[in-house]
C-alpha cells in the first residue's frame, strides 16, 4: 500500500525527481528504480520492483515537458509543501498531479506526457478521484491511438493501479491525464507513473463460505479506499456495500460485522476486490459476537451515559418510534467504515431512554435498480437508505395488524427508488411492504404522522425545485398507497419533524411544531391539510451546529415528545465515529411577551444515573469584594444544576467547566448570541458533562447548546467556577450549585 506525502523523507524526494531533458526522439530519460533503495527509505508496501522505469513523479513545481490544455493543471502539481494537497492521501513524496484546485472541482483540462517507448508489460501509477471515465481518468495513447482508459476507485486516496501494455512493447506512447467534468466528482489525482513487469493493485476475488454463526466479521483497514463487496446466498443479494478492508493483519484498525443470522447453515458467496498478494479473504470469519480490539464501550472518546453504536459511522436519527413497551431508535450508519457511506439503518431499543440494547441493523442499502426486488434480502432497499421516520399502523392501512397487535412501520428514503415502507411484527426483523413500493411520494426524509381527527396519514417530505426552492411538501392518505399533495411549505430544508404539543401542559390547547434539520422551527395550527404558522421568522431552541437532523419518537406514551439529535463528534482512531444527544423532552410554553417557545430539557429518566451529590452549595453571594467561586470536580461524568440570581445590575457572570466557558450578559439576557431569559431575576441551568460532550440547557431549557470536549476526553473537567463582573453595588447570588457524578450505562 502507498503512504501519504508527509511520511516520505526529503532525501527520498530528491532522489526520484523526474526530469524531461528532451533527448533525441523526444523520449523520456527513464530511471531504474531499485526496490531495495525504497525499502530502506521506509515506503511501506508500495511496490517498486527492480527494473521499473519512472515516467513521472511530479516532484517539481511544474509539469516540465508535458502539454497542458485547459485550467485544471495550469498551476503545476499539487504539493504538501505548498499547501495544495488538501484532504488527499496515498501519494508519494511531496507532489502529485491534481485537477482539484483551490478546493474546487470546477477546473477542467488535459495533461499529456512527452512521448516514450513502452518497454515493460504494465504502466503502474497511483490513482484517485472520479470513478467514471466519462468525467476524468488516465489514457494510454500508442502512436496517437487510445489503447487504454481507466478511472479511479472513487475517493481522495490514491491507490496503486496497473494498465496492461504488453501487446505494445517497443511502440511509442504517451500518457494523457484528463478532467472534463466541472461538477460532482469531477477530479483526477495521479502520482508515480512508471513502467513495470510487476502487476499491482486490486483484482476481483470470490470466496464461498459456510455460515456457522449470526455474524460475519471483516477486518477494516487503517486507511485506503472503499471498494465494493457483494454477498449472496442461493442467488439472493444479502449485502451489497463498499468497505476499505485490511489486506493483511498489520493493517487492521478494527473489526466490523454484518448480520447473517437468517443464513446460518447456508453457503454465502463473497465477492470483493483484494490487493494482489493480500489475504483479506482468509481473515473473514463467522462469529457469535462482534470483535473489539479496544475495551468495549470503554474507548477514549466513547460517550458514557449517551447511547452510541458499537462501531462504524452514524449520522441522522431515523424511524424513532415507541413500540411494544420500548423506545426504538434507528439511525443512518456505515457498518464497515468510520466515514460517511453505505447508509444502512442501525437499531437500538430501550425501556427507559437510558439503558439501550443495540440490535442487528434494520435496513440495508441496496445494489441498485438492476437487481429485482425478489433477488434481494427482504430488508434491502434499492439504493442507499437515507432519512425517514417510524410509526405504528394505527388504522391497519397495511392490513398487517393482528388483532390488537399493531404493525411497526419504517418509512425510508430509498435513494434509487423513492420513499418506501418496511414493516415488522416483532420490532427486530423488517421487510419491504410490497403492496406499493415505493409509495409514490416525491422528495425524501419524510415524517409520517397519523392525524386522528381526520383519520388520515400525513407525510411531510423535503424537496428542492425551481418553483418552490427548498420546501416541505405535505401529503395525505387514507391507505398509505394513494397520496394527495395538500401544501408546499417553503423556506425549510431537510429532515422534517412534525408534532402536536399542548401549550403549558393544557391538553385542550395544542399547537403543531414544524421543524427542519437545523432544529429551527415554526409553531402554528394544522387542520389535517394545511399548516399555518403563527409567526414569520423561524424560532431557535437547539443552537445551530449543536446537533442536526433530530426527530421525536412517534407513538410515545401520553403524547410525549422525546427528541434525539445527531451530535457531530470527531473520534479519530476509534472504531466508531459521531454520536447522539441526550434524549430531551420538548414542551411548548408561553414566554414573557405572550408568544410560544419550544423548551428542551433532559428526560427525567436521566436522573436515574445520578450518584450521590459530590457537593451541594447554596446561597453563595458574589460581590465586588468576592468576585469568584470555584469547586473542584473529582470525576469525569457529571449532571450539574446551577441557579444564579442577580442583585442590582451585574454586568456578566462567567461559568467555566474545565476548558468550556460561558459568559452570561445580564443586560441582554444572553450567552453571546444565545437567548437565555431570566425568570424573576433568576437563571436556571442544567449541564451534562460526558466523556465526549458538554450539553448546556439554559434558562430552564429555553436554549440548548452542545459542545464537544474531544481535547479533554478521557480526562477530568477539574473544576466548575463562576466569576462575576459587576459594579460595587451589584452582584450575583448562587442560589444553588449541585454536582452529581454520573454512572456509565455500559457498566
């Protein structure tokens, strides 16, 4: 495997610089690259066989001798030293050819080498960028005619690739690197072009394997490019996804798994790409449980009283529903990678919103439109499983309810088909609802609500077009099959949440809340057809960038609105990536000006994790003569309550926990731009300190902010302090400061 630029030494860079000197016949002066020399320089698994002839390594600041057309290559090779390598990895030395300029995919152009004579069986190179030769790629031209054209495996990582040219030995040739797409994935990345008699790269392989247990374990690589893998059983596609798998044991970063519980005793055919000389096929194995290389749920950045999936990437919470006495949480996930991709739906459930059990993944990404539904696993979509919602079949629209037992429904954005339904009777095993697949609703991310007064199903999706811009179409149906568009609600974007809540707890006085992915929202009325907001500007409770794409559990007991959002946690080096907020109760309350506001507070159940209070301070007065107060925190996980009461006209109070500081302005009643209104001169706060995050509920939940504490993760916050800035005749009284150490949900 190749190594990225920073790992290459400056002495190595100087030894392999290509020079186009324009000798007779306009041929490139080739260099013999000895494998032993590069092995001594520590270039890992990069294959540089004895006798290889270097064509170009792009270590100069210009493409000397190459013909440049268009803008893409006009500025010369990209370079680590020049700061133009961006997020690219896998190149060798300092420079490489790149059409990705200025963080832009728009430049197009062509780069053609000087003429050379083909003297080896292969042209080997490091290649990244677009997966389509229609957009960008590398051509071999022999005596002016194209004899080969290849594209990369999609990604910003450069991989070794071979182009067979044995049939053209002794003939004149040129290399053409091109980018002719100014749009999505219009880029090409190339390095270390050489002639060789050694084939490198990846090749398709197959393994037939008897399934002896419920999981298949896969070794995930520390770095590289994801490649497609398809698993079939008796002609049925049971998994179709991409993964960056380790080709040898020393490349393993962590072990991922795929569910095969319904295939035990059968033979699975695994088709994947394996690096030449690799052994990934032999490392795949069956197991009863996942394999963890780090302490299970004890990793450095692992949240301890927030739920997080065991491994892989997660983003949007989806399909949240209360069913058969348990809260079911689903989410988009990548089962075999810590970066965004694949988009299965993960699944966990809890009886109390605190203690969670992770189940097998509920929905699987599909293999595309070319695979008939009957040749796919019942829980497999056609494309990626994007956002959606969940509910129970209140009116037996599917005809699947059995007596009083309702059917659990998941509504998924199948990105190759449309919004589609899956169902389950046990809450664990799901299959496509084939009565109508897809449902015929335009858009994606739909929230499905059963509107009892009309007996209609209401679906709110998201869509962007020229007529309405970004908007939420609102549809209704009696049977989940025939849908009527009732409204296009504009100026909103992604992942709608739509819920009815009582005002100030009064069940006879309710409003509807329409929320977008950013958690900004409108409050208004809904008659089953049209949503009418009571205000013009969006309201904010969850501060933007604190969390994203959250939703509430459908069918919650007593109509309770329990919200969970996606928390963007960077967890490099861990087998998992990203996380979730604490579950929050959302309530509508009347505020000072008579308007309504959505409040968010941790669910009451979280208090069950509290240990005995580490300290409880009351009636501490901060004045001009005593401006600060601090208490040591001996642990790592806390639930802290704070109540401040102003005396006179204090200017600010600064609350600091470890390295997280919040400055409250008493005149504006804000933390910076975040509104936190006083109530009778008092500010009440709740602060949850977990290993990866600090969550602050301000002014009894009027505003919510999440801040990651990655730099502090695995360490103690140290202390909580309050510092006053006030004139001599004013001050602040700390009515209460209580710190509860928290238990871990994993122990």
